[in-house]
C-alpha cells in the first residue's frame, strides 16, 4: 500500500455492530484514526444496564480517542472535530445528521457506507424495509455525504441477495463485511482523485424512515410470504406482533407454506401437537414456529401448544387486526 494512503487521516463515525468491521478495516489498512465518534452509552436489556456502543467497545480496545456527543450540532465535540482537519470523514450508521461545517472540514472528502442500493431506501431503516417489502436483494452504497439525507453522489455499489431465512441481524452481518471491503477498495480512488461519482436519480428515490410502533402489527390479509417477510424485517428488534387469541403476542419465526386454504385470514388451518398453521391473504398459509405470549418468554410452537395454546381449535379465528 502506498505510503500516502497509510498516513491518510480519518474521523470515523458509527455506532452499531454493523459499523465495527468498517472501523477495524480502516485500522488494519493503516489509516490514521484521529477520533471515533459514536452515540452516548445507552441502557440495554431488561435490567437497563448502561452499555457502550459496539463501536465504542472496539475503539476502546484499540486505544482510539472516542467522542460521544448527545447532539453533534452546537456541541464542544463538533468544534474539536473541525479543528482536527481530517483528510477523510467516514460514517457508517452513526445515527445523527452531520452539520455542513463538519463535512466541509474534510480535506479530501466525507463519505458514507449506506446499507442499501441508493437511491432506493434513503433513511434510517434501509435493511428493514428491503426485507419487509420482500426484495430479492439489497446491498451497500459508498457515497459522498451532503447535508440532505443520503442524497450524495454514488461512488460504488455492491448488491447481495436476501435469503428466505435472512432477518435484519443476518443481513447486517453480511452487509458490514461487504461495506468494509467496498469502502477499502473505493477510498484509494477517492484519495488519488481517480474516482468517478454518479449523481442519484431523484425520480427513483424511495425512503425508509425509522420503524414506528404502528408498523409492528402484522396484517394477515397480506400473503403469507409478506407476513413472513415482515416478521424477519422486524427481527431481532422491535419484533412483530398480532392480537393472538385475544392478547397481544409477538411472532418471532414463521414459514410460508405451499398449501392453500379457503379459510379467512387469521383462522387456524391446522393444529397438531407440533404445528400451527394460520390462513393468510390470497388463500395462502403461514406456519407459526416461535411466538411470545404477553408477559412470557419466547416459546417454540410445541411448548406454546402444550401450554396456553392447548385450547385452540381448527377454523378458530385467532388473529385479527386491532
């Protein structure tokens, strides 16, 4: 690797697990990390233990300086970052808007590692929407940053398939590696000025805003494949739910079946000791596999049917829209 690239200075900004391989890749390739900026420590889990972000944990292990502004705009940390005058600013799922004067502080460029094939799915939940909408693929876009959200010119893209069992966690794991590798092959061309960027086509823009609570409800009038896609698109968090046998119940794992039914969406198609099939839209059938009744832990369907679900009967209407 060229000596000039080795000494390129970077401010890295990221927060979740997705960002960790990207930061590690920059370190392994001898970029000079001036600072790591991540979200403040947050309460995690049922005990609400204050926990540093995955990016902070890695930065601490690597003895890198860490800044954690609650809000970047108007903060002391912002002035510190601007004064660093980095060659590059690299963001990967940081979680805050970057002020224009910070973007302007980068001597070469400010670039972002975004988890979609832009201009499709600008916003904070691109992976979730790609899965929930039943897309066959998603990918990574390396792009210049500008003030408008995810609207900068595209530097590089790489697509990967979304498998039938993929959820947000598995896709983030895959995309983080793709993002790391694509960034590392793109940055040298940004640095030496040989990169050719492509403006986004505004008429092709699709937004993916953060998931809201009312989006967590499952609609069994939708085909089984899309109900299953929504379950996976909301897993591992926040999780999808239905009104199941009169109670709000989380649905964590399902499988669309090839069988068809004339029963109404939400009716039980088949119940055995180990199986629970429910009618969905377009005469389709969905098998429920892992659920979580209100106030209880997750259960596989066998445990559920041996417990609180033992009184369910075929053709019973158990799922309905609130």
